[in-house]
C-alpha cells in the first residue's frame, strides 16, 4: 500500500508542471483561466493543486516513508526496543564538551563521581577513546556520545571521521547523533552513512532569553535552527529538552522548516530553575508539532514556578 502512494506521487511528478494561463479577456483583464493537460487526461475529472502544495505533500510522504522504515527496523530488532524508548544503548567514542551548558548533567557527573577516572581526570575536555572502536553492534538505536558533544569545539575532524567510518560497518544499526553545533554536520555529509540520525538540541527560539540567563556557550538557538533547516538529510531529529520559554508560532515554524522525522520534548530533570514555559503552553506546542511530525514526550510537568496542585489533573510524564 505504501509503495502505491509513492508511485502515485511520482506519476504526477512525471507529468510535469503545468502553467495556468489566461483563457479569455474582457476590457484588458483576464476573466477565464486555462490549464494545459496531457492528452491522457482529456475527459477526466481532475483536482487542481499548486506546486507548493504538491511539494509539501511529497515532503510529508517522504518523511513518513523514512519513519516507516525506521520503526520497521526498531520493532524487528533483536534488542526489542520499545517504540517510545528508541535508544537501546549508548556508546562514547568521544567524551567531553566545551559548550559549558548550565544544566549539563554529564559535566557535573564527570567533575564529581567520575573525576578520578581515566576519561575525566583532566576535566570535561573533549577526548577520543580509541578502545571504543573495538565495539560491534547488532541492530537497534545507539546514542553516540551521551557523555559529550561529538561536534563541540575541541573535537578534531579526524576523530569524527573515525567514528563515522566505524558506524558505516554496521548498516543494520541506527546511530543517533545529538549536538548543539549542527553547522559541523555539513563538513561530514559526504561520508555520513544512511544509518545516521542527525539531531540537534534546540531548547527555544529566543536568543535573548538564552543569553540573558547564560544558558550555554554553545551557538545560539537561531544558528542551530538555520543549520538544521539547510541540512539535506532524511533522518533529522530535534530535541527540545530541557525546554525553555518560547514564542509559540515562531517555534512551531522553526521545527516545521527543519522537517525532523521525530522531536523529543521534555522539561529539566535536575531542578536548575531554568526560564521554563508554563505547562499549558508546552502542551499546545506538542499538539501543534504532532500535526506534522512524531513527538515523543519525556518529562512533561508544570514549570517549577507554577505549583503542582494547579495542574495535577493535566500533567503527563
């Protein structure tokens, strides 16, 4: 059935773009339109759609096709990953990060409980862990470098290339990358294998809020948005976690422009008192994003300043 949908769209595309012309004039003004059609359509009833409408439909169908293939692989994985808990394991060939995010649990862990270990004795500086390239994978989804940002400043290109070459050896496994510096993706697209999910964390659309509250030294949200919008890749992913206050219409349009096949949304789990949006606003965001992409809800709760009692009946997570 799905292949049939794609074939219908492709057959429409093969007929070519048609122009609406003037079929009659009165007093110098066009009063009747004329459309040329292939001769095989003569005598048939047809619907008229614009080029932009058709291309948007085609984009949605292509996204659904990617999503279909992704979940077919996950649900048939030997690891038995659950639909909304897609990551089966983490893998840290590169650790450390120089974004200094205010809410970073990984940095906090590295500088406390793990500070005397080999990987973090020099702090949370980027580090290549050669021994991790001995690891093999058998299906499912692997989160690459949850203890760092593989595209952070300080991460050498040669390290990234070695990681990419390694994941290319396991085409039946998906590898999820997540960064706050997605502009670097373009430097490696020519060697990136099709089993890579390229993600970016975008917590808000408000650059001024981001700088005012000193959230991070990472590129501003607007820079990440533009990089992901321009990224030509079928498996794009956006993490809105921890969610910060946002402009609803603008933020929805950002995500729509990026065209991710999946979005994660969640509040801060570590009581950092971040500038969060109220719960109702986040629920409206989720509702609107769900109209065009798959939204996975993580920790969904009232903002820290709202009071739990007020929303006891509506909170999820």
